[in-house]
């Protein structure tokens, strides 16, 4: 499968395009991507823009794809010819990756001829949804376990290869320290980290022999998994193996515990290691961890130095999707909105203005039209012009530092894992309310 | 990103491989993939094998990947040279895609030299987890709404492109009728289906004009979205537009409702359409649907012909991951198991034997060693030999029909959406129990 194919789209984008094509509907359209509601999150972190820009810049329909579409019988030859020369030439405004945002705030706006803006809907949502979902989940891990080493172990149960690789990226943006996913290291320069699996221990006839084998082959990476048979016995073996290894100049860096009562096991193991003179050996734990389990381990001050976080982060398991949308807000110079029951949208070219407290924490946001002359900080910036990237892509390290700075501006009540009540205030400004009334009057 | 790259793996697979390489540990290893527990499902449907086989057949490490690995400083030149010539040459036994299975039953077994079997762990889990998760979720949709047209709309909120495309495949195996995801149509021959978006309606100054534009461009595909402004008014416009279109030989096939109280709206719309002489126009609905909402709509006999099912299926939102694992069960001729607290595994080369009632429904399964001479139907078949596919891949239509036949053998109590108590019986046979005791005695 080709993740960057133009056919990573819903069929209706193409059937609508055929109709737009037939009827000459290629005036400029404006679409917003936003999250409608966030029932289990106090804030979200924008992520995925970089992949959206790369997708839009490279977008074209390949000959075999044209052939496939022809075979469906739904499209005219003239339309397929147009499609074979298709390129995205529109503009994109967006919040930089790492920006905090809230319900109803557009984080990306596409301005392009209607057929262009339509075709890209599905993949834009797909990319922004995934990384924003995971970055926002990962940020909660950092809030629960500040100062601890957090490593992404989630590839295996992420929903496919792309989900695993992009979850590693989103998690790193949101403050994780490393990932086990090797391709994420290659593609994005994220530090990679890994220990050993139970199979490694089991493949040896003796646990201590397994520790020795691994340490001599990975002297810079000696994190030993000690719970395959009996965690305390495993820790005792580490102590005895450490002596032999020290004579060979190899130092054990850490141990990992992946089962049982992690707090209790960590206390026992810490005791064994300390009594064995291994005060510098770190304790890492893993296994069904999420922000609530991290917080519980932190609350009892378990002697744990790092956490491997997998499935529950990479699937955002408590909230595996966001109620997000990509909606038309203007076409051919006229503001537009849908009025569907419970799903009405805000019309026009919008901007989000942010206001801060004197100490720099977030105070409130105002959602308005971009022509509004508000003193707040505007959050949407021009990112693409005429189908081309407008500014140099920030380094992922810069994005990560920016996200950390953003997190530092979160008011305390939004840093809690439970839902804050009232939520962060996002006010609808008068000019936007007025435009919505105007659109409704026109449609009435 | 490259979904079929060998670097879609966890770092520890490679660091363990370096240690295996250094110490000549390349004896034959046996690993099982299985699901430990299924707290919210009465049955699972095996899916994803085809992608696993393609991955294993094509697996190699590219020069740029070797360069990246060299840069980490964790690997020796000799090992990297070995890795650059790496191929998977092992054997795979598996349940055919579409097979029903239950907790603790291996659905795939890899038999290969230890380093080969180790490297592929992460991606095998990643592929089998995703499609099995989604097929098992999708099957519940079919149980909730038998006989209805079910279409996958989930790409946009699936976790990445691969998740969207493979969810379409898994859903189709489990009985859905079509997908909106175009690349899934191209790659797998799944019927594609689509209607129109709200943006299409909004881009026109008049809803009836939008209906006309679409119908003349898509005369074979005239499913009109009627809830953009007011659903009943939308239905009335369909009636009036239908008369004009009929004169031009175009017949409206259906309408879609995407918001509000779907049961109530469907009743109102059905009345409007019928009174307008459009008894043949079908009603499709969409919007946050899952098996429970489908069942509720079926229970009130809402006049709905088809359902667009999206996010909640493609993310398996009530249960977004399975507790699955890929565990060593034999190495160098000796059976192995881990004994970690709460995560112990079954050793040896296993087989699942299935027993049926007289009427063909499933009675019980027995998990045993493959050498056991049981009369039940064995479920694991040889699928790859020496790294090569052993049998012609079944056509996806065949897989789908097989899955439907399997579903037809489900006992009634497993067809309920709620968890059956007691669950389906999977008995551990005596030879397997005996081997586990033997392994424990050896390790004690």
C-alpha cells in the first residue's frame, strides 16, 4: 500500500470532483480542520502538519490509479485526464506543530479551488487526527510522571506501521524521551531505545547466562529484563552477574520489570540492587501503563527511573479517536456553514487569538474572523502558498521544545488528568457571530 | 515511511539479534501469536495473514537502513554485513483468514532460526493485531444489523493510511458490503461506495441545485445527502428534484441522513419519499454508529436500508487493542515458556482442535501439542515453507465467504453483543499440561 497515494481518500471526494468538473465549479474554497468536542481531554496538542504539507506537495494521481478509477465506471474520460494532471496548488494556514488548542478552534485551513480542497480532505483529517490524538495522550504521560524517562514501546499494537511510526513522532513532540520503533529513529532522528524480550532469556538455559550474553554484545545498552521467571531471583542474578561483568569493564545500566505489582517489585528490586552495590543501576518498568498508572506509581514514590509506554499511548486507548472535521467555510467569496442538528459549523476565514495571564499562562482564546483586529496572539500562520511550503520546516527538536514551552503555559487546573470544570474558555467573537447570522439569513 | 521496511520493528529485536549473532545462537525457534484475553468479545476472527506472508517474503534490509543502524553505534560491522543479506527463510503455520478463534489459541506459528523469528515479531504482531481487531469488531456490526447494507466510512479517523486501508479489508472479510476507501478498492478489489459531503451542498447556493448537479454527473450513483440544513425539507426537495430528473432518465437511488435522531428522521423521510412516489429510494444513515446503535435502530424497526460505519469500527473504539503476544515456545529442540506473574505462556509446538455439535455449530476447542492424535478439526495449517508461500493465496471473496460460513457456526449465546458467561470453552489438553510441567521442572 502507498500511504501518500491520492487514493488514500474517500470515494465521494472523487464523485463530487466529477460533478464540480462537469459544472465548472472551481472557485476558491476555504475548509477548516478542527475538533468539535474533547470529552476526556483538557487540552490538545497540534501535530501532523509536517506530514500534511509533504502529502500536499507531492500529491498526484498515478497511471495505475487512473486505470483503476476508469474501471469503476463512475468517471468521464475528460475528468480522468484532468485528474492525471492534478496537483495541489492551494494555500494552507495552520497552527505550528506543538501548539496547544481547544474545541472548535481550526488548527488548519485550506484555501484552494474547490476540487483541490475537496480531494485532500480524507488524508488531511487522517494525518492530523492521528498525531494530534497521540501527542495529546502522550502529554498526559509527561504530566503524570514529570522528570522520568519515558520511552514509546507501542509499535506492535499501534494500528498499522504508519500509526506506529507517527505515534513515535507525536509522542516525542509531546515530551517522550525516546522510542523503540526503529524506523521512527531513521526517519525523524528520534532517539531509539530498547532492552530485551522474554524470548531472549528463555532461549538460554540459564537466566544469568542470558544476562551475560546480552551484556557482552551490547555493553553500551545493558538493560536486563528480570521478570521472566521470578523477579526477585532475577534481580539477585543481576547482582552476581554484575561482578563478573565489572571485571570485563562492562557496567549494567538498568533492569526492566514487565509484570506483577510494579510498585512492590520495584521496591524489592531496588533493595536487592542497592545491597548488591548496584545503586547506579536504573529500574525501568513496562506493561499496560497509562497516565493513571504512572500517577499511581508516582504517588507511592515507587523507586522507578523510567517507563516503557506502549499500547495505551499508541492507541490512545481511553479515547481512541477525536470528534474532528474538515468543513467548508467559504466558497466563491461567500461564507458558508452547515446547520445540521448538533453539528453546525462556523463560517468564514477564521483566526484564533490567544490571551495570556501576567505570568504567561493561558487565560482565554477568542475565535473570530481573520480580519478582526484583536490584540491577542494569532495562532494560525501561512504555511503553504500555491502548493509550496512557505517556510522551512522546523527541526523536530525545535517542535518538541516549543511543545514543552506550550505545556509550561498550561494553567494548573488543565494539568490535572481529570476533566477540568469549567473547561478552558474559547469565546466566539462578535464578528464571527455576526457572520453566522448573516449566512443563516441568506439561507433562510 | 515504508510500511514493509525491516525497520518497522522494535530496537530490541536488533540488539537481541546482535547478541544471537555474536554467540552463534541460530538454532530453530518456535514462536506463537495469540490473544491472551478478550474481555469484551465473545469471539475473534483471524485476519491479516496475507499481509504477514507478503511482508515475510519480501523482507530485506536496505542500504540506507544499514547506514542508519551503523550510526546508532550499537551494532558490529560483521553483524551489519549479515543483516544486509538477511532474508526470512522460516516456516509459518496459521489459521486461514476468516477463522473464528478464542483466547490463548495460537493463530500463527513461526518456525525459523532464532534471529529470523525474532526480527519479524513486531511487524507480525502489528499486522495480525490490526486486522483481527477490526474484523472482530466489524463482525459485531453484521450481527447487530443482519441483511442491511453496511459500508465502511472510517478512513479519516483510522490511525493512519495503512490502518484505513487494512480496516477496509478486515471489515470486508467480516461481512461489510463495501468501503469508501478508494485505495482499498484498488488494492483488494473491494466494492467502493460513496455519496456526497455537506461541503458539496454548501458550495451551491441552493440545496435542490446541488442535488441536480450531482445527479447529472453521477447518474449511477445518486445518493443525496439531505441533512445539511433541515432533513425534512431536504427530503421534500429530493421529491421535487426527482420529477425533473426522471424526465432526463435519471433515477435517484438513495438519500443519506448523517445527524439528529436517526430513527425518527428515517421515519419522517420515508413518509415524505413514499408520499412523493419514491418508494424505491433507499435510506442510508451514518454518524457515530456502532453495533449498539445499529441494534437500537433495528429494534425499533427504523426504515433504514443501509448504514455507513466509520470511526467506531475502524478504531474498534470500545476496545481499541487486543492483549496479544508473540511468544517463544521452543528453542534448539527444547520447549520453553515464560512464567511471569499473570503472563505465563504455553510451551511447545501446538495445535488447536475444534469440535462441533451435530448441527455444525461450534462446541469446544482443545489446545494441545501438534503431535496429539485428537479427532477434532485442526485449525493451524502450513502456510509458508523455507520463506516461501506454500499455497496460493485465497481470493478475498473466498475469505469473506469462509468468514461468513464460520459466523454461521457460532452458537447463539456467542452472537450476543454482551459478553457470554460462561465463555466458549477452550480446554488445555493433557499432553500440553504435561509438557508445561516438564518445562517448569527443568527450570526449577
